[in-house]
C-alpha cells in the first residue's frame, strides 16, 4: 500500500491523464470515470510493486489500459478487432504526401482529437494504445489478441480515415 | 522495385515501435528509398504524422469536461 499523502499528490497530478486515456478507450464519460477510479484503486494497492526507476505514467497507464481492454472484452465489444479481413496490401498505394500533410500541419489538436474520438472502436483503440500508451506492436497484438501483422493494418486504416475526414473538412466541409 | 505499399512504408517508419518486417523486405525498402525522393518524403511524413497524433492525444487531459473537478473532489484519495 502507498503512503496516502504521497499517493494523493500522484493522484492529483495524473488523474486527468488517466481519465483521458480511459475516455479514448471506452465509450462514455461514465465508463471512463469508473475505469480511472478503478485504476487508481489498483495502483494504490499495488504501489509496493512500483519501481521508481520506471516513469509513473508508464506504470499507471499500463494498469489503466489493461483494465479498459478487460472492460471492452466484458462488454462484448471485442470481436471487432479481428474482423478487418486480411490486408489488401496489393491494392494499397504509397501514401499521397498531400493527404498526409493534412494531418501533420493541423495545429488544431482539438480537431484532430475529435476525429480520433469519432473513429470506430476497432481503429481508435489500437491507435490510442500505440500513440498515447506507447505500446509496441507486439504489446498491442497480445493485449487485443490479434496477430502482430494485423496491428499495422488497423493503424493504417485508422490514419487513412483520419486523413480522409480532415481532408474533407479542409476542402470545404468546415463552416 | 515498384513503390512500396503504404502498409510497407508504415511498418518501415514504425520499426522503433517493434513493427515486424523481414530482413529482405527491409533491405528492398532501404534500397528503394535510396533512389526515390517521393517515398523518402512519405516515410518522413508518416513519422511526423505519428508525432502529430501523439501530441493531439497527449494534450487531451487539458480539455477535460467541467464535471471532472467535481468528480475529483468526490473521490479524494482518502476514500480508497
């Protein structure tokens, strides 16, 4: 168990980031609040296993995303990750630099976050695990119980959708 | 070599994340990049794209709903 006063400092500091991670992974604010609370409860109980040489964010984010993935699995939202079929690699051309630019040059993080939030779960979850929780392809594959090669496909699809949405907005969709 | 597919370029660009690519494919891509400005630029853009996504996700906690403050007060650490 942790020293309560010390842990409260960590809680105040990291709660927003843990909540944000859970919110990207789960379907509602209520689910994310419950998951964030559960994450800190587990972290508090397991604090003796935490080694200070490891960044605290990395440690607590691992507790959070494991719990969130368990929640998705329990809610029956799980089958989705593996139903994308085999990659149609031969049909995919090299990315168009112009369309990739749309995402890179976007200074408005809120718009990009909005587009990420609107991604279907099967694309959003691996994207968040890769780029917010900083998991490797192998970690993501194990967590989602899919092949490592499929992780790349899901990330590719996620990015293609983001580019498509942001390009559509840039070319007149935004009012 | 024809231009690599986007998936191949993504796997190449994300090797640091443990994306799996066999040695022969990697060698072919490296050889191609040596002579193709467009694909070199594409790999560079894909890496920048990853950074943009990370920045957007990482700043999410700065824009949390107003209710969060209330929630935090209700769930102080002493309640554990």
